[in-house]
C-alpha cells in the first residue's frame, strides 16, 4: 500500500519528478499522478488514442500543446466543438487573443466590440476576418465537390494553413481525423448556412461522419480516451468506444462534479456501467482546471516516453 509522503521542493526538479512526488500527497494529486501513468500505458500498449476537448481550451494557450501532441503521436483521433476549430483557424491566420479578468465590465466590453471567455477576450474583428477568409475557402471546396463529411471538410481546411501550432494543420499533415458532430454550433455553422442559401446542393454530412468515427477503430484494437471537459466531444468519443467493445484506458479531466448527473461530470467509473470503458480498464478522473492539470500530467508522461524513445521524432 502506498504511504503518504511529505512533499518538499527540490532544486531543478523535473515535471516528471514533481508529478511523481504529488502521487504521494493525497486527494486530486493522487489522481493527477494516476492520469499521467494511464497516458504512458496508452502509448506503450499501442492503444488508439481519442483526444477530446471543448472550445474554451483552444481559446487558451493549450491550443499549441494539442497541436504538438498530434505531431508527437499522442492523439490518433480528435473530437472537439466547432468554436475551438474557428479559433484555431483565427490564430493560424494571425488573429491574437488577449488576457483580461473574470470581473470585467461586460457591458463596456460589448460596446467596444470585445467578447469575453472567462478571463480571455476576443475582438469582434477577428470573427469578421474569419468570415471573409472562410467564405473564400468554402467556395473553393464547393468547386472541388458538393458533398462533404465533416472530418473530410476539416482536413481540407487544415491543408490551407501553414502554422505548426495549429490543430487543423497538424491533424491534416499527420492524417489524424478531426470529428466535430456539432459543426453548426458556432460562427462556422452560420457561414455554412449562408453559403448553402446560394448553393443548395452543398451538403455537409454529419451522419456520414458518425459512420466515419465508428469505423475509425474496432473491437480488436486497444482504445484510450483522454476527455478534457465534457459535452458532445467527450460523449461522441466514448459512444464510439461503447459500440466497439469499450476502452482499455480512460482519463477524464473536468471541473464538473459527478452529482450533477451530466456528461461533463460523469466519471470513468460511471462509464463502466455503460460499457464505454471495460470493467478492468486503467482509469483516472481528475477534478480541476485543465489548463494546468493536463499539461502537468501529460508532460510527465512525455518525459517518461521520451526516455524510452517512444515518441514520434
């Protein structure tokens, strides 16, 4: 049985050593360490890794880390919401987001044409620039063909970008599919609607893409899920694992609590009752802000895997 150990600072401590030491502290520190260990097992055992996240994480600086993980081979399938893809595209094409406060005067921000996401802000002008650029891309895609599965559409958009820190770019470059079941739930959906008014034969096929994610894995493959936040991104991935025999590995990181009965707060243990993860799976549920829990757990895993030369060059 593990013993509680007093944590102390050490000069030049690595992230790996920090998270290892936290594994003896207690409470969520134990789960953080366990999550990192599950990340390592996923990779070492050649599991197909589903990485899911909500758009607010792309608003933040985690966006570049997600892109880097794709490049390093730590994500085989991405599932996310459309806001994050819009903002990834914006940042890839030169838009900048700012750090504000949680206690801003929101009426004043609205009058200034500024939108707030927690303590981050985005100018309306960034969305206007996104609309101009996306209209041209949609026209090019329409000329190429009239009917698109969502993941195929997103790959084509990623191929138009040239930004190493872009999720869309790295996914397209490394042949990692991005699934976005709620493609209309944002500015991009509005642009798709407007474009379709003038091009009635232009179709973005969400049902076709559901088939694509189901066929992206099988009962025979080992599967791992890293779900950051909840919502449709998390559920779309674990529904896929349910229909393919359940996941062998699962890590959920969220600020939501299990008592709400929501998908966002549902734990990895609860997922066993549905068959979304296997009865004997390696699991961890970390309650806390993903902007620091995920980098700590994942960087510790990357350091372990790098020592064993198990990351993509």
